[in-house]
C-alpha cells in the first residue's frame, strides 16, 4: 500500500468535521491526525482552539534529525502503542518536547493509526494544562479510540 504524506486526496476534508466536533464538545486544545514520514511527523488534520498551531502540511522534525527531541507522536509510531503524557513539564523524558517548548502543549494522548501491519501515523489530543481524558460518557479517550478505528477502516478501504 502506498499513501502520500496526506494519506489520500480528500482525507483531510473527510475527517476534519469529526475532529472539530470532538474538540468543541470536549474542550481539548488540539486534536490532530498525523502522518509519519522517515524524518518528520506531518499534520494532516488539525482541529480545536489551537488548530492554527498545526496547519495541514506542517512538519515536526523527528529525533533522527540532529538536535531534535523526540516527538510524542514519534514515540507512538516507534512503539506501536498508545501514549499518555499527563504533564510533560515535570516528566524528564518529555521536558524538551517541541510541543511543550514551542506551543505550551504539555498534556498528550495519542494512538497509532495502523493498517496492514504498518503504523502510518497517529490520532492525538494535546492540551495546555491537566486534562481528564476519562471524564464523561463516552470519554474523550473512548471517542479517540473509536475515531482511530474508523480512520483505520477508511484507510484500509482506500489502500
């Protein structure tokens, strides 16, 4: 399967409204769908009050680039596992993360987007202060997991 850095033509338009609605209802600062490339993570869909922080096509350098700290989403892709960082500002592993240092987004929850055994990117939420991802019914955590499943199904059909 071969997807470009924006997955497929029309992907952003298809998923933007779902992310925007979830950002509005949850109050989270930033919801993103990211694409993993060899040296960068690329923003594909961005929603929430901090949507202007990451425009579609914006790239964040991975730690394979000299002088760059590991990105939250990079960790999700590398480990093929969800990642929850409750407060990067007090976590030695994440204190130098670009999202915290440049944008003040030190709370993170992300999931890998995987099809056919390959991790293509992530769906993630970031916030500027403590955030309860398990509050509400369904919780933001559950809604992100459901969106991830729907996105994976969509990408599988497009492959």
